[in-house]
C-alpha cells in the first residue's frame, strides 16, 4: 500500500493538489457504487479519470491493494470493481436481490444469444416482462414469492450500482422500461437458468420444512 501512496504523492507533485484530490474523489465514487456507466448523470468525469492512460496505473494499483480487480470495457463504456472472491468486501446480498440479479442476467444473456442487444450491449425490457420471467423461472407458486413492489425495490438497488436503468411509469402501458447493462454478466457465474431453478427448489424445500414445523407446533 505504501507504493500506492508514494505514487499518489508523485502525481500530486506533478499535477497539483487539485488533481490528487480529484483522484481520491474518483476512487471513492467507484467504491461506493462498484460500477460506472459512461453517460450516467455525474459519472462522465469519473469514467474519464478511471480510463485515462495518465492515471490508469495508479487506479489499478490502488484497487488491487484494496482487494479489487479494476475492470474497464471501453467498447461498452463501463468501469467496475470485482472483489477477490476470498474476501467479503461487499455486504452479503439479500436472497431476494440475488434472485432478481439472476433474472436480470438470464434475460440479458437470452437477448444477447438471439441478437437482441442494443449499442454498448445493453438490453431493453420492462418491469412487467422481468417480473413475469421471474415468476416463470424462480417464483413458482410459493406464497413468499416477491411482489412487484419488492421486485422493483431490488431493481432500484441495482440501479444505484449502475447495473440497470429504470424508466418513468408509462400510464398507457402501465409499465416501466428497464435497461439491463452488460455488467450484470460479470456478477453471475455458471449457468444462470440452472442456478435460478436450484434457488427456487431450495427455497421451496425450506418453505415446506417450515410449514411442517408449524403444523407440528400446532398439533402440540
């Protein structure tokens, strides 16, 4: 870490205190959100700093020292941090959010496979379409399945991390447009559909066990 601090000091001496402060601010912006998508409000300057040839080595060394891999995709115009799998650098994701993320990755991959992606590998769908896909694959008939409100709440969390963009409510369609960004693919390993089905099966077994326990308590 001392080498990174020395490099920051060297950059400060070469470019001034304002640039050094800008480097610190940019690093914190990415640490808070995990991903940046060029063009988002407030993200353009940070994206340009992170992808700059002048400062790229500093950011790579900094995040490596903190246990992250800095990923840059200039074709799709995003920057992100992927944590060391052996380190718990981000809070453990809620099960509900995990299910929603798997659905996002599944829908994104399906559209990529059929050639339905747009520029920068984004996929456009709607809240209702995503929720229907979730029910088809993961929710089944369990009473504790996510409601549309809780599903959207999870989407808002992923929007904060720049993984999706949720549009305004369309009163005619009674729906909201959702743009899925390619970074979701990097947060999900293995066959997404298999993982979703296993997740649903495990949750169903846990729910059945809980109901049996409640029935036994009621009998007693």
